[in-house]
C-alpha cells in the first residue's frame, strides 16, 4: 500500500476528533506534514468533523499553500456553515495574487449563496465569463445554484438556458431554484422538460421537486410522483421526502402507510418527518402517541421530532406531556439545541407556565432573533402583551434587529393594547428595512390596523400591497366581523371571490359569523354549502363557526346535527360553542344537560367551558347545580382563575345566595375590576343599596379604579333602594372625579331614580341636557315614572318618542292607558286600547320556572298542559278565596286584551309566576322556601298576590324577575313596593 493510501486509511479510521488529533500529533512528530497532499487529507478530515479551527491550523503549517489547499479551506468553511469566512478566505487568496481554478469558483459560489453575498457572486460570474469557463458544466451549475439561493431565480434560469451542456445535477439545481423560490409550476414544467431532453431523474431530482408539490398542495400530483418512484425503484432513497409531501398535501393516512411499510429503513429523520406531518395537519394526539413509540425504539432522537412533539403538547395545552418530552430530550442530550430551547419556551408559555418559560429563555446564553421572537410570541399568546413589548425593547437594547418573525409576533401585542402609535412605528421600521415587502408582515400590519380600529390605514396598506395572499384578505374580513361590521365583511368576501381567489378555511371562519351578526340564516346556509363544496367541513374551526352561526340564527337543530358528528364531539371548543348556542336561545336547561354529557364522555372542560356553563345555573337560579359546578371547579383546579371566580359570584347572587357570593368574593386572592362590578351588581339586584355603596367605597380604598360598569351597579342600587341624594352624588362624581362619560344606561338609571322619587321635572331636565339622543330605555324609564305619579302630559311626551323608537311595542301604550285610567280620562283609555288592537299584542310571552328537587319545572303564561294542572288550579282557587277575605282586589290594568273585566281577571290568574307558585306549594313540604324566576318584570297584581300567599302559606317566597329580587315573607316584600 502506498504511503498516501495508508495515510488515507488511517484518517478514515478516526471515529472522533480526539483520535484525529492523536494522529495529527504523530504526523508532526514524524515530520510527515511537509507536502500539501498530506495537509489536504488531514484538513479534509477535520472538515468532516466540522472543526474549521483545526483545519485552519493545518492550512497555516504550509508556507506556500497550493491552490488545492486553498480550495480545501474554502470548502471546509462552507461545510461548517461559516460562509462569510469562506468568502473572506477567497478574497485573501486573490490578494496573494493566486489565480482561482475551476474548483475554486465552484466552492466560492457556494459560499456566496450561504453568505447571501450577491456582490461577490456577480464578481465570480464575471471572472468565470472573462476566463471562458462559462461552458464548464460544474461551474455553471454552481452559479445556477448560487443565483437560485440568492432569490435571483430569473437570472439563474437565464444562465441555465445558456448552458451548452447540462447534466442531471444542472437540472436538479434549476428545479430546486424554482421550488425554493415560490415558483412551483415552473419547477414541475422543468421536470417534464428534463425527461423530454432524455435526462434521467434521480433521487435528488425528486427531493428538489417535492417542495413544489407541497406548495400547490396537489395530492393527485403527489400520487403520480409516488407511482413514478415506485416503478423506477427510487422509493427507499426518497421515502422521507414522500412522507413529508403527503403530509403537506393533507394526506397523513397515506404518509403513515409509507412510514409503517419502512420496516427496516426508518431512521431518526423518518420518525421526525412523520411526527412533524401530524402536527402540520393538527393531529396533535397522533403526534404525541408516535413520539411515545419513538422512545421505545433504538433510534437517535433528533431536534425535529422533539420540536414537533413539544409543539403538539403546546397546542393541546398538555403541560404534563410537555414536561415528559422535556425530560426525555434532556436525557438524550438534545435539549441544548437552540431550536429545542426555543420550542420549550413556547410550550411552557402556551401551557400556562410562564415563569418556567421565562426561566428557560433567560438560561439561553446565545439568544438569537428566533429565540427572542419565540418569547415575544409566547407572551402575546399567553395574553401578556405588555411583557411582550418590554421584551421587544430589551431585544433592541441587546443590539438585535427584529426580523419578519419578530414583527409578525409583536404586532398582535400592539393590537391587544390598542397601541396604534407603537404599531405605526413598527410599520416604519418595516418600511426602512424593506421587511414590509414580506406578505406575512403586510398581513400582520393589516390585522393590527383593523384590530386598533384604524380601517382607513388598513385599507390603504391593503390596496398598496403588491403581493396579497388569502390570509391578507382574511385579516380584513375577520376584522370587520369582529367589530360587528358584518356587511363590510361579506362585501370583502364577495370581492375576494370576484378577484379570482379561492376562500380557505380562515376566510370562512370570518365570513360565516357575519351571517350570525345579521341573523341571515339563509345566507349562512349558502356559505355552509360552500364550505361543504370546498371540503372545509372537516376543519374544526370552520365547523365550530358554522355551529355557532346556526345557533345564533335560532336554528338549534342544524347546530346539533353538525355538533353530533364524531370529530366535533372530540373537540372541547365545539362543546363550548353548543353551550353558548343553548344560552343564546334561552335554553339553559339543555346547556346544563350538554355539560353533563360532556363529562360522561370523559371530555375535559377548559376555562371557557366553565365560564360558559355557570351562567346557565345562574339563569335558572339552579342553586344545587351551581354548587355542584363550584365543587367540580375546585376539584379540577380552576377555582383560582379570576374569570371563573367572577362567574361564581354572579351565579350565587342570581341564585339568591348573596351571602355565599360575598364569602367567595372575600376569599378571592386576585380580583379584577369585573369581580368588584359583579358583586356590586349582585347587591343592586337584591335591593341592598347601603351595602352596594359601602362596597363601592371599599373598592376605591383598595385602589381599584371604578369603570362605567361599576357606576352602573351603584346607580342601579340607588334606584332600587330609593337613595336619590346618593345617586345624584355618584352620578356627578363619575364625571368630575373619575372623568368617565355617562352612557345611555347611566342616564336611564338616573331618570328612573329621579322619576320614582317624584322628581319628574328634574328627570325631564336631565334628559334635555343629555349629550346624546335618548333611547327607548331613557324614555321608558320616564314613562314608568309618569305611571307611578299619574303625570299625563309628560307621559304623552315619553310615548311620542317611544312610538318612533319601538313602534311595535304595545307595552308603552298600556302604560299610558293606565295613566289615563288613573286620572279618569276614559275616552283616552279607549283610544289607547284601540291603538293596541290595531298594532296587535306582540310581546315576549311570560315564562317562569322553579327548581324542585334538582329538576327545573317551567311554566308559560296560560299553560294548562301540566299533568297536575287540575290540582294546581284547585290550590289557586283556595288561595284566591282566602286572599279576597283578606281584602285582595285584582288589578287588571296591565291586561292588554280588550275583553270584559271578569275575563281580564282570568288572564291574570294564568300568569306564569302564579302557575309556578301553585306547583311549588303542591310539590314541597310546608315551611320550605320557594324560589321562582321570571323572564319578564313581575306585574303589579302578581306582586300583590305573592305578598298575600307568603302570609297565607307562612312561607318565604323569593322571586327573581328581569329587574331585581323580591323576597316575600309574612305579607311584606323586601322591595318595600319600590321597584
């Protein structure tokens, strides 16, 4: 064996850097490093271990390096990813007066591509042309590859077309150039030309072609290439790429079949690709199961598998699984990789452990732009936009310039905080850096302007964007839908289609809810048809939006049919959508039944589930159900969540347990403004004026800033309790001390407060001073006060305005008719009754319900269908006889029908709350408290009846109507007839 062959054999036998260093030392001792050939062999060996520092030491031992040695060093730097050093070494060689050979140009052009150095690349191209080397297929191919990687694919193609001679490598380089530069169809056309030209594709051809297939997501094309590969026996070499392509085309099933058939050929890349494919398609559970299977295999763990598995854990919010993956990555020594560290930060943040995310981020010594961007994005997604902006400032102070990913991550924080000024400054930075040309940045800017309410800026940017993708259109459509501009959202949806763009699932998620806002069921059904036509119905976000649309348009049966499809029932968001749909339609009982079914199917409720279902218990005043939910919340660890706590306070107050609500409020470690507001509102609906005021003052002493809702609560309490002076004082302080502008609800509250107290003149004066046009709530409050104090003239003025605002609401005519009756103006009474008959009785039917032994029993006005109706009727007759002996005289003034007095009394006896009280008396033990809920305001006659019944039956009767709570006991109501 020759000495060079023997040395080559020894170098190849070195399995690590240590053994290579030992051989290097031996060669130095023997004085064998005297010729460039030996130096080149040793340098290339160091290069294979990515140790450019030792390679440079070898290079430096040669006093007069040959061109081959220079080429080897340039190539070494390129192999180790130190492209700028490779370019610098090329210039160093030129300064030494050495003339590059054809291999130099090949290695140097590759370095220019890696260093994004177009200037040097152009210089190399000119030098190649000057020396007449353009016809060299290796050099020309290197230049094609360089221009492609520098984004100058047109220049690359022109060079390719000018090549006198091409080989498979040349064709592959050009196909890769088209594929990697967003020109997939040209890549596919070139692939076809390659075969016509008689060049046989190899495995590299297909690996370069796959990104083009992925970009156009052409499953049929993927299958055609799969067949071609199978026939040409290329499949084993490209199986990983084929798995990736099938996944990117949405066919994870086929990808998994290829994966499973690779019995002996699976490596770490195969596993990582399949796990990544599951995550790409949203099959997070499958990704996590496959990662668990990988752990039992004797295969090296790679970064792709870990990053993908962590992404799956973060998307499912499974912190336990994420921690398990983290521990395994640490055991396998993969956790030191920057991409893994960055994904760990994201996973912990998305799973709610922000402190761990911060700790990991701070532990990254060499934080690159990607790591900073990930942490900024994590803060934004964890609903900590202020922290995201602070981190952005720290990043700038660290001397790092934001890139596209940073800006795309940061702009949502500006939107969340309505920081339009900062958003504009980021926009300026994007303009100066030419980052704004990136479609994702442009789209993020449009979304930011939309969310900040600056639609003019959003439109201007949108119209001037040279390149817009479907996501850009979606930003405007969704933005308009979110601010309630459903008409505009659908207008842009139509414009998108007229422009020749095909909607994607994101488009439908913006367009479908717009139909719900317009209550346009027919249009919504048409969009649902479009969803089915485009095969978007498997997308859970689209399906949930469609379920929500049907529910909000009142078509619960269609919503239920969609929901009952298998996949929807496996998605917690779908369950939450159904809860919200039932509540929107006043079907709280069905919402609670659905929640029970969810738990029976072992679906784990999330935070949204709980804050969606607690209002159902509150609506029904179902205390047992609410208490059971409270216990369950404690069990699953959500009781410390402020949102849940606020819902529990609301539930207890609406179930009549103000004591429980206050106890829970006092126990809350963290309270926000809403917590105080809910408690204030609870005291208000119970008529506890003094307690409301006391809590409001405590709120201020706790340095919690009251908002407009806080004042609405305290003014409402003053109204129910008749605390006129206090109400005036709070209304005034709202503007002078807290600098809050009262809205229509505040004015309606004040008009009601003043009117009830008989200060109609002051109420009228307040209306005249209003800075906005009074609505029906304000005029209705004045009309109600006129009824209490028999003020005909002002009542007529109020009705004139109400007729214009709510022409079909006959209740207003009834109130004025009662005022006329009070002062004996019977001609006007008949005129009002005639107007009522002309309009027709079109009011919300009264409904009352009562919870008996954890079962809700509902009654509607005039309902005689209950199986125990006859017994209930007997109880009513007995009560009426006793009440009449005690002085009860029916007040028929609220009956809207033009019938005889006796028939009016019959109408009164069929009111839903009377049916409920009779059933409760029939179904409960003597002495038990009865609690009834009514969807409308209790009429004056029913209020009187409950006072009598509480005395006759010796029961406490609690009634919650649409206005407040009434507690009747021993013939007295807690409202003191002031409601």
